[in-house]
C-alpha cells in the first residue's frame, strides 16, 4: 500500500510517499520533499496567508516531482492529457492559475505512479494555504483516479509521536488507550484524550494565544527572528547554563484553575511590562544578558504550566501514555522537564515525543495519520469534488 501525502496548512509545503510493504506492519518513507517558507515570513515576523498561499502554489508540483523521483516513481511517458482532464484542472485551479500549465505539462510528461491513496490536510490552518494542497489533491485524485483521504493536521501531530522511527521506517508503538495528547503548535494548545486513532475528546485548550504563538511574540519583543520558539529556547538554555540567579519572576497563568484550559496572553503582557520597565519605556536596548534572562523566565513559566496541567490530566483520566505533538514539541526543555516531572509524579506513565525532525509541519505526519485511519477502519475516502478546507477544523468531531 502506498500513500502520497500533502501538507500545506501553514508555512511548510510538504509532499511525502509512504509504503507499507506486503506482509509488513511498518511504513517505509520512500520520498519526502519539504519547502519551508520561514525565510519568506521571517522579514515580517509572522505568516502572511496570501504570501503563504502563493509560495505553496509555486512549490507544490516541483515538490511532488521531487518526492516521486526520490521514490523512483517519476517515470517519463509521453501522453496527451484529454480535454476532460484539462477542463477539470482549469475548473479546480481557478484561484491558483499558476498551477494549471504546470499540471498539464506534468501529466503530459510522466506516467501515473503506482499509488493507492492520496492524503491531504484539510484543516485546521490558514484556509488560503490549505486550499492549495486540497486543490492539488483534487487534481491528482481525478486525473489518476486515486481516492483521497482528508486528514486533520492535529491528528498528524498526535500519530507522529506514537510511532518509532528506524532507518526511515515507521512502526506504530503498541500503546494502551486512552492516550493523553498535549498538542502545542503555532496555532494550537490543547489537551486531547485519544480513545483510538480517529476518536478524540478535547479536554482543554488555550483561551487566547497558542504556546508557539506566545514564543513567537516574545521573540519579537526580544528582537529575535521568526519562528521564535527555537530562538527563545536557545537564549534560555544559555542563561540556565550560566548558573546566574533569575532576576525575573513571570506569572503562571491558569496553573491552578480547576480545568485543563490554558492562557498565555497574561504572560506575554507581563513580559512586555518587564521589558518596558527595564528599558525606561524603550529608551534603551536590552542587554544580551537581560534578553537571555527574560527568555528563560518566559520559557520556565510557559513550560511549567504545560507540564503541571498535563500531569494533572494524565492522573485524572488514568492514561498510561502521554504524547506531545506540534512544533513546540521540538522544545528540548519541555521534553526534559516533562519526562522528569512525570517520572517523579506518575511513575510508569510513558512520555512520547516525535522525532525532532518531524516535530514541525511536514507531510510524513499526514501520511501516518491517514494510515492509522485506514488500519482502524475509521477513515472515509471522500470524493475529490467535495473536499473543502476548514481553517477551524477540530480534532474532536
Ligand atoms: O506545528 P508547527 O510547525 O506549525 C503549526 O501547525 O503551527 O508549529 C510551529 C510553532 C511556531 O510557533 C514555533 O515558534 C514553535 O512551533 N516552535 C517552538 C520550537 N520549535 C518550533 N517553540 C518552542 N521551542 C521550540 N524549540
Ligand atoms: Zn502543526
């Protein structure tokens, strides 16, 4: 079984090809092409949907070719696309007309690869960006006559932490359900009870900013580049390594609330005030030492709340496994601290993180989520014509 997957929900364009060989329980990554728009958005300090959309539309066909070539499945074969298919492409790509000629040339040059499913992210994310991947999936599905599996991006983050990787081969770990998933990304912060791959209950979420978004905003306050998470975390690490006493004490919003919700806007405001006071109302620059102390104070506060609320939820719902997913799961401090805290508080409970290279957005996670649904009989192949982007799609349906 081979699954071609497409991810365009935010600022990474990803195409991957996973195969489960006959008789195997594992998936082999045959091809993986990813283009990051970080450099494009860095100059504005955040993602601009219209620019993200255009960059996805420029990259998606070249990346599809690259991925198929890696898998040795890009075979030249001269043919002429029929009028029906040509009209289908034109009607689907009305808002991505740069893709029309490229698609026609692509189908006229290469033969249909041996693929069983096309998986595509349909939400949540930036709708203009999501539509590019969806429209590409529609075209490929109709012209090649291959079924499409719509995938929830957050489910991709969940399953990516549930697999083990060796030599680009992925095996689902044998985990007891329910699994507690802490999903922390640029757009989301939520605690999700995973009852099976396909059945999710959201037990808490952020009431304002997402964790990654807070990292990005604090990075901007400290004059650090986008995306802010890795930059803030690096400074915080340097500060801790210096052994100096922390001069700042940041609030831990909602740490003791009786629910599993989060809030990061108060912490962000506290950072803003601390910087304003330190710099005499922005009349001077922060010193490097102040920046790293502030980065550490922020990271300590944000991560303490995530860890303690996750532990409380794992205890209340008797989960034997905690999974962490989303871009912020690449944060090594979160990883070290959560593993240490759970080992002390809830010994025996396993804590799983994705491979660092799969923590931020990619298409491998979308293929893994589609595969989990196929194996659990919880997927609905959708007719390509009815696929739709849903920017606010929830993991709990
Ligand atoms: O999952 P992701 O790639 O995209 C979304 O679906 O949002 O997450 C991106 C977010 C950004 O806000 C980025 O700053 C944050 O994840 N991030 C991190 C780290 N690496 C990425 N935050 C904290 N520490 C990190 N090491
Ligand atoms: Zn993501």
